[in-house]
DNA sequence: GTTAGGG
DNA sequence: CCCTAAC
């Protein structure tokens, strides 16, 4: 089998550079990539003033990298009827990281509230209450801070806090799996959904039946990766079985549709990095949510790809509310390009991938208190988005436009075990999962997000090579597709010595036993297949028959070419006959010479 | 899986 | 070198 070499680029964190102000730094990405030796390009993370992702990352490693650890985090999505048991596979990392969004309201007020988005995440009263320095409020109570709280609690600290009784979810209550850790996401109703992860990494995201290379590549060619974001919980909750092509195809078609329906407006929205909305105008479904909420079932969709607005600063002036979203994070992108691809083509690939994903059907979600605000018709006022109390828990998220999936798919189709899916899965939790962390938002610590982030991070970062290959996104036009997708073996001209060996072997064995030629003379030359030898012989014969000035490449000694013709001639006449030793010997001694003369004649012509 | 031959 | 028909 010939192994094609290819480069995979995983963009776990592809940040859309916002306005040139907030410094960015790599964030939470790289674990997977690094772990898999995958070159990672770009992916610089955004780092807000209050963000310190390193700890999160560390945590990811701590937990996620351990396939045996039973890492359970309880997420709570108030509006979600679905839950999902996420895998805590290091490979199942999702890009979505709940970004904190800072909100500042009413500048004129002496009470500028700056809260970490995390505050909304930590809705668990117990969790919050048990933590010292925690906000005195309960979930619903607003956490007010006099100023921006910078969270710098070290991971260790956070952990300590958790240990001190902040963990509302005893891991013991969760089933443990040897090689697959599960993450349980429970909604407020106490429902659980789980997604099992295959036991082994290698199998984890590999479709049960490995489709042919080409097949896969073809699939990949499409906006394959876009499928993931649309997957719904039910799909993820299918433990057994792998992805089936039918399902995949359907998904793909959906993707395409969506992509085509992409609107300039949307695209612009996501690249502008900032949106201004007036309180009286409210968020209209047209401007913010392109699709009605009908598609928005539970949090599943929304969570799918949770791109959270990085920083949403809100200022309340008069009756106007201004939102400044500094940046959005784009989910992981996997790009596969041949080693011989040019840097330019790589760039184009990335651009296409990003463009596609941005224009492929994203919508914005608004979360308040970690709760999705589904009613697009409500005004900010009615929703409480203008309230100082609520602003600090306001968050924006980019979500893939939900795709209606036939029920049958949910119940019958096997779970597509795709890395992307997994990621999505994780991200889905989001809507504000109440991370069990039990850390209160009041704490100047991002802890609340920690667990969530951690999980998400894990889901995000780790992308096994296998997955990468299968999911590799190769946004290329039809024409270059093939050449780019299925890389051609690198050309390896035969050296004179190789030609010599080949000629010798053919003289001995004849021209119809390429396998034997390979075995006898090129046994150790792994890069030379018998087909290669056959082809080379073919060209040698041709070369020997043309004028020297017509030949290209490294010159082959004339005597060798003569032998080629001699052997060719000989075996042409003796084909079908037994390849006796006698004949071989005869050939060498007699015919060889005779032929040579003939060859010379040809050359002189 | 090999061969043979066109691309 | 790739691709395939044919064996």
C-alpha cells in the first residue's frame, strides 16, 4: 500500500482578528495538534484582558489527555431538553470556548458592572455558595462588580476550590468507562444524554468501515466539515455504529444548500466584529438570527458550534444599547494539503475554509444568564438586556444554522463518529452550562468556565491524525481537486545503477515477470513497485529507440540502452516460451551483440 | 495480486 | 507515475 504523504493543518482556534486593539495570544489550542504532531498554522487565539487560557489548557491536559479518567462535568442548560454525555477524549475537543463577554452598562452610572461571562455559567447555587469570596447572589442574582474583574486565579486554586466542596456533581454518579471518559451534560430537568466514545483512539473517530481512500477524499472535498455543526444531539447520542455514507451525503447536501443560501449580510456580520443594536429596535430575527427559532430546538443546535462573542462590551446611553463584539472564534478547521502544495495554495485553502464556515450558515445566539434568549421578537428592554443586572451575563454566540434532520436519522442512523461531531457535541452544551465547578462567578476567577472550557478545549484540540485525514477539509476547486487531494507519488528518476539492475534482471527473467524482477533486483527498494519497473522498462525501450538528442533526463549509458534493446528484442521473440536458463545465456552471448549493431544503426539515422 | 498497455 | 482492463 502506498502511503500518501499529506500535511494536515488543524485550526483549533481560528480567530477572526477583530479591531486592532486587544492583544491576542494563542489560546487553548494546540493540545491536540501538538499531541498529534500536526503542524498547526495560525490559530492564534484571542486573549482578552481577562482571559488567561493557559490554565485552562493545562487542565485540559490534565483531564482530557487521560483516557481513563472519568471526568464528569455537569452542564446545565436551562432551556435544553437534551443532554449529552460528552466524551472527554482529548481528541474530542471542541473549539468552542465560552468566551467571556464583558459588559459595561450605563457608563454614567456609578455602578459600572463588569462581570465575567462565567458568572452566568455558575448558576449552581450550591456551587457558588460554597465558595468563599463568591458572589452573594444565587444563580439568578446578578453579580455585580464595581469594576472589571480580572480573573487570574490559577488553575490550582480553582481546583482547590472545587475540592472544597464546590463540586456538585459527584463523579461517582457517573458511569465510568475504561478507555473512554464521558462527560455528562445534564439539563435542568435532570435528563441525561450521553454520547459514548469509542474505546480506542484509533477507532474513535474512524468510521466503522473504512471507506476507500478515494471515497473519503471525495467526501472530504465537499464541505464535509460543515456537517458537524449541524448534528443534533440525537445523532450524537448514538453510541454504536459509525457514520454511514448515506447519512453523510445527506448532511453534505444540507450543507451545500445552506452554503448557497449564505447571505452577504451574514458574512459581513461576522467579519465586522461589531454590531450595534438599538434597544428599541431589539434584535430582529432578520438581523441577528437569520432563522426563526423553530429550528432551534433545545440547546443542541446552538451549542453545536459555540462561537462566543469574545468580548461584548455594552454601553447604555440613554435608551440605546451598544454592543461591541470584539471577536468571534471560529471552530476548528482541518485542512489537508499535499506536501508539495505551495504556501499560496495553503493560504487559499484556509481562506476558503474560513469563508465557507463563516458564510455557511451561522447565526447569532444571545444568551442571558447563560440562557438562550429564543424569543427574537422581544425587545432588549423586555428581555432585560438593558438591565445592568443582566448585562454582565450577556453573551453572544455564533451557532451553525440548524439543519432539520429527519427523525429517522436520529433513531436509525448510527452516530457519525467524527471528530468534528464530537467537537460540536461538546460545544453544544453551552448554553451555559452550569459548570459544576461550584465556583462562583463572583470570584475573580474564570473558574466557572474552567470546567466547561476545559471540556470544550479537550473536545477541540485533540484531533487524531486519522480524523484529520478523514475530515480534512480541502476546499479546492474541482479542477485542482484531484491533484491536490490525491497526491501523486513524488517522481523518483531511476539512477543509472537502477537501470543497470533492471536491465540485468530483465535479461535474466524476461519482460513478463515484473514481480520477479522486483523481488530479485529491487527487493529493498520500497519505492519501486513492480509496476514502476515495468514502466521504466517501457520507457527504456522507448528511449533506446529514439535519437540521443531526443532523450531527456539523466543520460543512460548507451551500452545499457543497447542491452535494453537486445533484451527487448530477444524476449519479444521468445515470449510464451519457457524462460530457460539456456536462453538467457544465449541471449547474453549472441543476440546481445547482434542487436547492438542494429541499435547503432538506428541512432545514426 | 499481476500484467499489459494507454494516459 | 497513474489508471484500468484483463487475467
